[in-house]
């Protein structure tokens, strides 16, 4: 069984002011545990449950802004469920 939360078409701006649209997926798969998958323009970044790098080809300049946006989305989603 797989549990997933997805956010698609989310704008992210890097430190140079460039904006791209990202898709985010957070979930849990069997014995593998929790993960996050961030994709943009055919590139991806896979993170473990502590948001540590597992693998991916997403350019480094997008790692921090994308992870920050993911944390923001998860916080908003969590607060929505509390209300």
C-alpha cells in the first residue's frame, strides 16, 4: 500500500529570481519508508524522510528553494487538516 500527497504546478523562485514550476510528491512506500520526490523540467530530486539527498539530477541551485517550498506546502496542508 502506498500513501501519497502531491502538489503539482507549484511556482518556485531561485536566488537569481528565476521562476520554474515544480511537482512535489511525499509518501510512504512499503518497507522503503517515507520519501519526497521533487520534479521540474524532466529533472528530479529524491529525498528521504529527513529531507536528506538520496538521488537525482535536479540542478543544485534549485535544491534549497524547492525543499523550502515543499516544507511550506506541507505546513499549509497540515494546518488545513487541523481546521
